[in-house]
C-alpha cells in the first residue's frame, strides 16, 4: 500500500488533506460527515472547484 493510500484509508469523518498542487490547481480528498464517502476535489486559482471522483465506503 502506498503512503497516499494509507493516508486516504486513515481519514476520519470530516477530515481532508491536499494530495497534490501544480499550475495553481490543488487536488484534495475529504471524507464525508457520515464517513461513507470519499470526495476527490480540484480547486482552481479563482476559487472554483469540481468534485471529480466520489467513492462510497460502507463502514
């Protein structure tokens, strides 16, 4: 298991962290308030964002 996978698997409810930054775009991952979803998010320089992937975790 990679270090990134380990960090994602250990996210607690409501936590998030930045996975990468390049060309004024920040990619992050967050666990939902109910703990069942992971959202992967791109945030752009102007403040706009997009959720580009959602994984459902059945805990």
